[in-house]
C-alpha cells in the first residue's frame, strides 16, 4: 500500500524542484486546474506546458517505482486534456501500477480513469468510475470537482438545468467550507464548458462574481474580473442592456453607468444610479415616461425597462391567485424561476417571523414549496418548519448544517423539529431578546416552556418564568409569540 504522503515524499526526494512544484501547484493553486477543469487561456496553457517540459527534462531517474509511474500518469492526465493521443498513455501508466492507492493518489487515479472514459466516449465506464470516485473516502477537492462537473454535464444532457445548478451551488459551498478557494474559478469555467446555452454558460460566473461583491471586493474590480471571464466563452456573450440574461443586462447597465455621457441628461444619470443600487421600483417610475415618449433615450429606456422588470423582486402578495371566497392563495400567478421562488420564500419567512403564522401564509408556503430543488437547504428547512412539516424540515436542516456549519437559526430550527431542550438552552445563551436574533431567543424560550408543560411541569414554575421574561419585553417577543406564552398560563 502506498499513501498520498508517501507518494508526495517520493516526488520530493527523487530529484528536483520541478516535480515538487508540479505536485504543489496541482493541489494549492489554479495553475493546472485552469487547464484540466476550466477554460484556459493560451497563456495559461503555455504555462502548464512549460512546467511539464521542465519536469520531463529534469526527471532522469530510471526507477520503475509506483511513485514514478504515478507521476507519469499525472503528467499524461494533464496533457490528455489538450492532446487526445495522451489518453491511452495515461491509461497505460495507470494499468502498470500494481498497488492500491489511498488519499490523493487514489482519488487522482479514479479521476483520470473517469476523464479517460469521458474523452473516449465510453458512457458505461465513465459511470463505473464516477461511482467509484463518489464512494472513495477522502477524495481530493479537485478530483471531486471533476466528478461534480461530470454529474452537471449529465444533468444538462437530460435538460435538467435546475439540477445542474443545484449541484454547482452545493459544490461551490463545499469549496468555500473546505478552504479550496483556488478551485472555484476553474469549476465555474468548467460549468461554462459543459453548458450548451448562453444562459447556462454564464450562470456560475455570474454567481461567483456576486459572491465576490458580497464578500467585499470593489464593484469595479468585480466587473473587470467578470468581463475577463466572459471573454473566454465561445461563442462570445454580447454585453447589452437588451440581453435576455438578466445578469448580463445588469452588467451592461453598470458599464453604461460608469461610462461618459451627457451630464446635462440628469434624469438618465439618476435612473442608472438607481439601477446600480438595485432600487428598481424607483427606476421603473422614471423609466416608464421615457420609454413612452419619443426622444433620443427612448430605445435605451425601453431596453432598460424590460431588463429591470425581469429582475425586479416580486412582492409576495402578487405571486398568487387567490380564492374569491376564502381569499387564500390557490395557485401561482405565473411561472417563476428558482431564484424568484427562493426570494418569495424568504419574504414569507420574514413575514411569519414578524407577524406570526396565518392561514394565508401557510397556503403560500405550500404552493412555493412545490418547486424546491434549486432552493437553499436553509430556506427550505425553515419554510417546512413554519408549516409544521417537521420530518422534512429536519432533513433540510441537517443538510444545511453539513454544508454551511452551525448557526443560531439552523441549530434552533433543528432543535424545534427534534424537541431538543438542551440545544434550545444554547440558543438562548447565544441570542438576545431585543436585537436581530430576538426571534430565535423567544422561540427557544416558548418551546422549552411548552415541552416542560407537556412533560407535566409545574404550572407555578411556568408562570414565574413567563413573568421574568415579561420584564425583558412586556409583549413577550411580539404578536407571533405572546399568544403561545399566554396559552401556557391557562
């Protein structure tokens, strides 16, 4: 048996810095990942070719060790991404290795075998090696990325774009959590590489640019990066305000805002600033008169108005057709994409947290949850919890915690589903009755008291606890909780 550590040591002790750099570069930087996973530029491709040439030139060892065979397989595994004839060479080196490999070495070999099968068009073999890699314990993140892109490509081939996007979202979250930030851009390019439509090609890149902006990068820097990324796509993506892809239309608007224009046209300047700030409702009020009146800005206004309407958040109440009799939602007012559905669920959650649950909100949640595949697990979990679907909510909470780590919201939500008083106690210690965490503070308190009462707890102790809580807030957390507290007193 040979471990990844032994393999790495073999590389480092065999000869030169070039081989060590090959191994280190592949596991800590995007230098090679850009070529084997993403969409490399000519410069990046030449950098990798130069690196490989140096390794081959300096590797004068004639040893026929497992480490040496594995290194040759690694080189061929890189080269086969741009030289088709290297596929058989890579397979030959792998077949010559007569030991079971573990760790990064084991996952890398399975990844090579998967890619070889893909490049050869052998669907059955690809499925076999994908399964083996999926079951492999401790696969390196870049090898897992190749597997993820394989799954994404299969989903796209079956026209299941929503599944493809969810696979990407989940893996991108994993890359963040595992500290493998260097793989994120190559994987986003890999998504574009396997996608067939322009909208799908830009999906991961737009999502990544949005993350960078939220993380704190300057808007101008993010725009420059996004433009550079988009320039790699073939066929090229036209950056226009009339683009049917909302993210591209927004990018075009931002670029227009930062370009020179007639400073006397103050109205248009105000509009573009509003759009950049995503104050779409105000922008619409100013755009509508310009779009209707003849003038030099009419065409621009019509295009921008169309784009803004596509990306404007939909008020929750406008998302449903309601019964004339009960006034409750009975169907969606139209078809919404997953991003909009998630936004609507978040609006419903916020409303439930603020004013309490209602029959109207309950029905709204039921309708929105019919489209769940591309929604964040945390949003799905809280939505299900609020309508009493605790079994399903628990599953989503567990998935969300596995992907995002523990947070007050997730721990409290899961505890509500599992009747975990100890976890609720931790939530109380981590929150406050009068800040942004107040909802979870009051939820944890009322649940602990309810469970205590259900288990035969003393009414006097319950009343005393509620009286102590009233000193912190006479309304006991507001409309959504006061009735539950009061019910415990009778």
